[in-house]
C-alpha cells in the first residue's frame, strides 16, 4: 500500500583531510533534524572500510515535512559548512514508500 511517506538517501564523500569536520557537521544536523515535526528517522552512517564515505538515511512522514526540513536554519548551516568539505558532489536520492 502506498503512503505519503518519503525516504532520502544521501551519499557524501569527505576529502581525506576533512573527515572529522564533516562528521561533526553531520552529527549536529542529525541531532537537530530528529527533533523536527514529520521526521520518523534520521541516521548518519560511516563506511567501516572507508572513513570518508558517509550515508544519511532520512525518513519523513510526507513530502511537505521534507520540504519544511530543507528550509530550516540548521539544514542551511549544514549545507554551507559541509559542502566545502566534500571530495565531490553529493548523491541525493528521494524515494516514496510503496509498501
């Protein structure tokens, strides 16, 4: 059964010299995002074999909850602080829950 729920998978690769800085930005973002209305899950994962490889998994009740999240000050701050720490562009994929 389809729902309005939305999932986001965001893959990020830090430059070798910015791994710890990016990790700090992501952990702060995660803590703040989990408090938002409509957030049903928010995890940051770090690859055990490659410390520069991070994956964020986000679960939102709806597209509107996700849209509101993207406009929050903490997301804007994470973008401004995190993007310069990356080795390449982020890989962001958005999914709808179908079952």
